[in-house]
């Protein structure tokens, strides 16, 4: 599924694709970021299992993918490219940061520029918002991470939630993606990750 530029693209005859979020975010850059992120973890797993040759193979492969991502998906400022019809999206920036494609300095600059910026397609699910917080923590933007949790999950609490919902948009709190509100989970496991962050990272409590 890698094209001639080593960019992950789904063949047209496939009947499925990746799920990034319920937003209008395009998928190529985000999916490429998830792919590299997973290869990084797989390389670490191989190393822990003593499979050093495989670990080095996947580590070197990830380096090649990072290089081609910078060449074809990054415009020198943010991840915006022809593969995703030049869309600005928070999703693309976050997954490329988590994949380690850019330096911490550039990650901090990118996150400060895209979060809260109306030009960017923003996440709508707690699932994707989790990875925004994770990217902020990885970039050592701890105050922003804490404020992000308060602004997003706090808004859910403020509209009366006593559990965390599967989907939530601050500007449209009772939106749902399935065509019927009854199908939207009102107590969703992937939505409760602030409890994980608060327990793990003392500086965002």
C-alpha cells in the first residue's frame, strides 16, 4: 500500500480505509503517522524480545518513512499536502508528531499554531482528543495539555455529563454520528483517558 514515494495510500479497489475521527479530516497524512508510530513501537517490541535484527530493520524502515513524509507531506511549516487536498487538520499534525517525524521544537511550534485555530479541521471525538493531549505531553507543553483537558472534557461535564461520551462537540454538545442518538455511547471507554493522564503525569493534575 506504499506508493512510489513510500506514502501509504489505499488502492481504489479496497472497500475499507482507516478511521481517524468523525470529523471531516482527510486520512492520508494521519494514517501515515499512525503507520510510522506503530512501526516505532514494533521495533521496540522486537528489541525487548531479543530479536535485534528485526528491531534494527524496522527502526531503519521507520527512518525512511519519516524522511519521505517530510519530503512529500510537510510543506516546511506544517503537514499540508496534495495527498490530503492541502487540508489543514489537527489530526495530521498530531499523528506526525507522535510518530516522531519532526523535532520537539517544531512539534511545539506546530501545536501552538494549530490548536484552537479555526483554519484547521479539529477533532470531534474524545478518542482523537486523547492523542492531541498525548502530543502536547510528548512536546512538553504540559500547561497546554492540562488546559486542553479542562476545556474539552470539562465542557462535557458542564453540559451535565456524569460519564464521558463517545462523541462530543463543544459547539454542538448533543451531536451524534450514527443517525440516531440512541446509538451513541454515553459511557465510552476511550473517552475517559483524562483519568489516565492525571494519574500518570503529576504536572497536569
